[in-house]
């Protein structure tokens, strides 16, 4: 007497994605692009790292819209990145298991340099060289001889204080 034993074997995509490219690069984001090269994938996964060693999945699985054909373009908008930082990506196709990775990297644009041109409040555009209020993607310098009062929640990427930074009570 022989039992009917069935062994489950995970299905893999027949090919990994191809043609990694990057568009719309800013100080805090970019769009990564690839081309479908598999005829049996359920979808794609995007992984991100800033050290090319420790990768985490970015966002949710991306559902395939072209399972039985190849050559279609896919993309993922990547946000919340730090300025002037190189990011590394891995993109895989998946069914039950994942394909080999398509890899690529891209640096975000460097931070803007915003310098105080007068004594004033942080949230006053006339205090700053760019006539804009600094944000989390900007490197900020408070120049010697200037006092900038932090009268709101201030944001910056980097801060150099050659003058005075005061806190409003």
C-alpha cells in the first residue's frame, strides 16, 4: 500500500525584471523604473537601502498588469528620502517565490543652502537668502551678526550657527 504523497514546490518567476532607470530625482524623492521580463509573475517588490547591505521592502507589492507578456514598463515613486544621499534598489518579480534581483542606485539632489541675510524670525522669508522658509531638505546657516528667533517649529537638514539662534518662549 502506497500513499499518494504530493510535494508542494513553490513557483518562481521565469525571469527577473530588466532595464533599471531613475527619473524625477529631487532632494527627497525619485521614481524608479523597470521593464517586465517574466510571463508568469504575480507582481513586483521594491527593496531600498542606503548602505547597499541592509534592504527593506519599500511600500506594498506591486500587482502585475501583464502576467502573460513581457516588455511593459513599471515604476515606483520613492518619497521621504534624505538630500544628498545615495540609495540602492533591488526589484524582483514574484509568484510564490522571488526572482533574482534587478539592481540599481541613485543619489538624491544635494540640500539647498539657505543663509540668513538679516536678523528676524525663522518663519519670515525675508530673513533668508532664498526668500523662503527653510525646510527639512535644506542646509541652514545663521550668519555672524544675525539673530534668528525660532518662533515656530523649524525644520532643516543641517544647521550651522555662526550668529545667534534664539527660542521664542
